[in-house]
C-alpha cells in the first residue's frame, strides 16, 4: 500500500516536471514549483502519519493551479490532464487510507442504510391508516363500482370537479396504493387494487 502511494507520488512529480517544462508563463512555472516544493516537504514529514489535512492542502493547491492552466489553455492538454489525473489518484489514495485507519464512528464515508420497500397492505388497513379527502373517497367508491374504468369516464362522472383535480386525485390514489393504473393502447384504465 505504501509502495503504491510512493509510485503515485513519483508519478505526480514526473508529470508536473513535464508540465513545467512545457509551460511558457513564468508565473505558473513558479507557482507549480512552490506548490510542488510544499507537497514534497509535507509528504516527507507525514510519510508514516495519518495527517490527512496537512498533505491534502498542497495537493488541492496544485489541482487549483492546474485548473487555472486548463482554463487559460496556455499548455498542451496531454501533460496537463496526466498531471491532474496523477494528483487526483494520489488524493484518493490518501483519503481512502485515512478512512480505513479511523474508527467506524469517524469514517469519512458514511454508509447509508437502504430504504425498505413498503410492503403491500390490504385495502382496509390502508383506508384505516390514511384519511382521504371527500373527493378521493367519492372517486375511489366510483372505481370500486365500475371495474376497469377509463380516465375519461371518471372525469365525466365528476364533471362538477375540475379535470385537473380529478387527474391529480387519481394520481394520488395510485401513489398511495388504493388503485392500479393500467394502459390499454392509448387508454388509461383504473381499477381497485386487490391484495
């Protein structure tokens, strides 16, 4: 693991040296030199330790300088992208090893428990658990009486209620699991879900 990190560090040094040789702007050459010097000093001091922030800072500074070079398009993209890739790999390696060293409570990457899918309940339990608006109750009763009813029929039955409200109520009833939505060719049909 340590040997792999040393190889990544050497890759960063070599790719930055190639990039510095191809950069014509003395300001950026000096900035890269200072960032690289700081990285070498910090890397040497923290070689065996797990001081992540101390070593990540110079890497972030170098990545910021490389972003400026990329934006200004003052160097050829090949060596620039290679240097960027090497620094990102080194940073990832350091962050991974730091998260492995720390305890479970201090991990940098937190595991999120997967959400459980809701299990189907029968219609009576769902009705007991959720209060439906009077409009939804009337629509649900109509769908119970007329199995496999089309949206158009529901809208015509409840013509005093706006079409938009009826469609929204149908969607909410479907989302809550009271009814099922089925498509036949271009017609949408609703029926009471049987569990």
